[in-house]
């Protein structure tokens, strides 16, 4: 009989326990928001494809645990703006911390921030195997964050959100804890610990101080956790060893382009660097650069296609009201949903179908040939540009 590692026990027993608790909460006293956030559609076929049982891994990167590694720590997500004026301020690069994240979700930001009047992007980096010293700038939450973060569990750092989004996120307190700037400030009696203000980036707009100057310390934010301190209970993606990755026999993907706008050329792109074994990320105006002129990189690119409705969700009934004057936000149809995905790694890509069940259930991925997706270890950028963008590879 083969020995069983502590990490395998953690992933197995806690994963099953977590699913049982979650199922009871959703069926019982929790609001009915999860079921009402999407139109009827096929549910998830169950748990995601498991990684090799003999290989204990960091759950958000798939990297095998080394001697002394302990994954029992809080996963911390932080909401980050991604439009051009919040990348560069008075000639200074604003963003920092992104390259320390295990996963970076790229979402529709919901605002008409592009020259075409369309919405741009917003990031949600998630830190677990390593906490960035600081993440800047910090912005507000979006409703899709619930479906992305609930299978991970942990904390979401932000500057808050509009009223109905805050109520919606609170409905999932069994799965994650939003701790925004003002809440953390009050918890410390005015002493900034988890968040702070970078005076170099304070500016006024119509007499109001803007929040591009707010930054977050994920390691400090993690200390505010009163639950979810054991970290993610399951592997977030279907990890495998490098040699077993589905992309070994994939199509060429030295260049990956993900369009985000229909009325103009607004494309996020990636270029494979064979020498460094990473994809370099590019914004529509040039390289995606952090403070210090460090380019953003990733080992994995996962493009998830899903319809988006602009509106609001009633956190008690789950009913979606489209558009209207009550602060509509982008609502992704991913809970109990399905759609197409692309996965790129090491200069090659594969395609298939994703499914997702309840808000706290993980994604499942099936390749076009019917076999389960296997992802190589590493950091992952998850682009979510909508239902029908023309993603291109070269």
C-alpha cells in the first residue's frame, strides 16, 4: 500500500466536507441568488478532473509541494483596475504585485471606459503560494467574483462596491469574506495595516479624491481572516505534470490575442518567450508593465467564453433585472453554465467545453476529443471576454 501524504488527505477529506456544507447552505437558509443568476442550462458533471493523487500540489498553481511547504494559508484576492489611465499616472507606472499572484482573472469592468464607449477590463489577482508585498491600485468588486472565488474560499480585498453587489456578495459568506478598505480601516481603529494610501498617486476628479492611490498588503489582509484559514480545499484547475499537459500535442500558440471590444481594436495579447518559458502579456497600447518597468508574465492562459448581461441581481430571489438606472453591472452566466474554452501553454493550445455547477463548485473542462483537460503547473491568466470573441493564435 502506498503512503498517503497529509496534503492528499487535506484535498480529499476537506473537499468532501466542504461540498457537503456548501450543498446544505445553498439548499437551506442561504438566499437563492446562485440558481437565479443564469438561465436554465446543463449543470456541472461533478468534481473537476483530479490531479495525480501521488503528487501533493499547491492548489492554485499545481506546482508540487517541496519539503517545508505548507499550503494551509488564506487565499487573498484583490480587485485591480485595468484601464490605461490607471496603469499610468503622470508618467508613473501604477500597478504592482500582479506577478506574485497564482491566478489572475481578467473581467469586464462594466464601465464605458474605452474611447468606443464600451467597457474595458478589471483584474482579480489571487495570492496563495506567495503574498505580494503590495498590490496597487485597488478597486471595487463585481458580481462574477462570487463564482470565481467561492470554490477557492478566502478573502477578497477591494474598495467595496455598489449596494446591490455588496448584498449579493454577502449572500455567499459561507465561501469567502469581502474585506474592503473602509472595513479594514475601521477594524484597526484608523491604523492602516492591510491597506494604505500612496500619496504619489492621489488625484482629484471633479473635487473628489480618486482611489487609484489605495494599495493593499495581501499578507496583512490574510491576518484578518476568522475562517478559511486552511486555504483552498481542492485543486482549482485539473493539474498534471508538464509532460502530461494536454498542450503537448496542441496547435501552435506562440501568439495569443483576446479581443475585448467589438467597436474598436482593444485586444489583450500574449507572446511566448521560449528562453524564459513564459508568456509576456501586452495591453492594447503596449507591454503590460508594473512599477519598475517589469513586464507581466504567465505560464498558462485560459480563455473562458461566457455570455454577459448588464443589470442587477436581487440577492433574495436571484432575479436579474437587465439594464435600468439602478447601477447595472456585468453579470456573467457561469453558475450552472457551460461554454467554450481555450487553453495555451508553452507555445501551444487546445480547445474544449467548460461546465460549472453551483457557485462554490469548481470548473470542469473537457477537450474537443472528449478527454479531460490536463493543465501544466504554473501561474494562470484567465481571460473572460464574453460569449463570442474571435480569439486568435499564431
